[in-house]
């Protein structure tokens, strides 16, 4: 692990984190990306106060740092603490990002927002702030995902958003991103593209990381209060990488082990972009991506729709390249086991995405000392996964 080098920085003027990142976008989007970067960089104290108020009164922050004592005793090693992002409005960390971006869109005078969604979690969060701020809201979603995630489609529509089906390519998340980017090229004057993770062209990875960093900032304060020091290890799951980036970034210069957990999938495939992919340009940035030898993007496969993405945020690629964060894969089966273990040991049903992080934390806790502490970010609640899990196991 690399320690002692200051890594808590903004990317350079081209949006690069080391050799990763950048702004690989159509020329016509450049002015909007620069306008967005400027609005973000000149956030006023009033903006920050408004965001803090929304995070508290609308989102439900701060979230607790909970000592999972029964689980820790059961494992018989390190103490496991859960950062309870599952308790936020909407049931996941996604709200941290959309509240910030909605305030930016309002400052920029945008009347319409668009977003992509895979599992529907980011689509629901976007639809919530669309209603809250009175934006016209349209969500791009692959037809395959619309079939798989019907309850979230109903929620988005109830919240007043329009869901636009995408039946190109594999009819899933990466195709929804492509369509949202295409829409934005033609609508950029009136429209803000509310991207759902630390991906896309600069400044999106920076903006989303900053809005999600409230997770890691709270972990830092709460750890001191709850167990008197920083954790020995912090674990978070990585799809695009937003809950992990927000968890890790405030701790990146501290002497704390950090592990990002990717979707190891099954024999059909995986979503382990950093562990098993290679660098390339995808969705506006240079980062690790799942691609074949000709540079064709490969399909990701995971039991968790939220980790089913063949790309990853460029800052994660950077952290891996300097050996600051370790990235490991957890399989579908291991995640399902952790899903049941946490439900039965603690009465908390984790999202199947978050269950990947729980699985890795439990595995490592077992070989650590009871005086050591692990914090796991519980990125979301698992009610959305119930039906499918039960079917998978019947
Ligand atoms: C969307 C989602 C993820 C994956 O997204 P990241 O950007 O990697 O955080 C993980 N967990 C939950 C509960 C999600 O909704």
C-alpha cells in the first residue's frame, strides 16, 4: 500500500488523474462541460449551506456508523462497522449526488434534466430531485433493464419522470448512457445531464466524487467518536465507483487500508473492470474497461444490476496505478451468501451490490484482531432484490 504521498488533489486542467480521465466528448459538448466545471468550482457558501440543508432534511444525513456486533462476534475477528447509506431517502447513496447536481443545474438555469439508469436506482433518485426542483425529467433505460426492474420504472413515472426505452446494443446501461449523451449533444442549451457515477468526461468524475465525499467525511468524524481512531480497513463496492470514491477520497492521505470490491459474477461473465479489464477510452474518459483484443466493449455480467457496467471511474484507475487502493472481485454466490448472513445476523437487508463489500469485509475480518476495526459502506438497502433473490434460491 502506498502511504505518505498526498493524493487528495483535483485532476489537472485536462481532467487527468495521472494518466487516466480526460474529456473525450464531442466538440459540441465542450462549452457545457466547461460551464459546468466553472459553476462547480465557484460554489458559494450559500450553495454549500443549501446542499447541507437538503442532505439533512431531505436526504436524511448524517447516516449512522453502526457497530455490527453480532456479525463481528460471529466472524470472530475484527470489529465490523456499517456506514448506513441504506437509510437515506430512496434507499441508497445516489441521493448525495443528485441533490448536488440539481443545485448546479438550477444555478445554470437549466429547465430539463436527463439521466441514464441501469437498475433504476439512479433513475429514481433523479426523478425525486426532478420533482423537488420542478425540472422536466427524462430517463434513458435499456429495454432489458425495464423488464428486469419494473418497480423502479413505476416509481420514476409516479414521480413525474418519463422513462425512454433504449433497444440499441445490449439494451442495458451502457446503451442508455450512449443515448443520454446523444440527447445532450442536441439539447445542451436547456438540459443538464445528471450522470449517476464517477464516470464520463471531466468534470463529471470530480463533481460526483465531491458530492459523494460526504460519506467518507462522516466516517472520519464518526470513527473518532465511536472507536477513538481511524479504521484499519475500509471496504466499498465498485460499479461505476461513486460510493467507493466518496468513501475513500477523504481517507486517501491517511494510513487506512482501502479495498474496492468489484462484481466477480459467475461462469457467464463478470463486472470486474479494474481486476480483469485493461485501459481504454469509454464514455468520455480513459480508464479501465472490459474490452476484447480489438477494443470492442464487452458486456458486463453480475447478479447486481448496479455493478453490471463495463467501465469504471478514472480516479479508481489512478488509485490502482499508484497502488493506493486494492481492487478485488467477489462472485455472485459469495454476495448472495453475505446478503443472507447480514439479514439474519443483524436484521439489515443489504442491497445485493453492497453485499459484495460485506462478503469481502467478513472474509478479511476473520483473520484480523478483535481490537482492529473495519468500516464497510452499505451503499443501499436490499428490498429491491428480495423477489429475485428468493426466486434464485427456490
Ligand atoms: C448504483 C449502486 C451501486 C453502484 O454504483 P457506484 O457508482 O459504484 O456506487 C452500488 N450500490 C447501490 C445500492 C447502488 O444503487
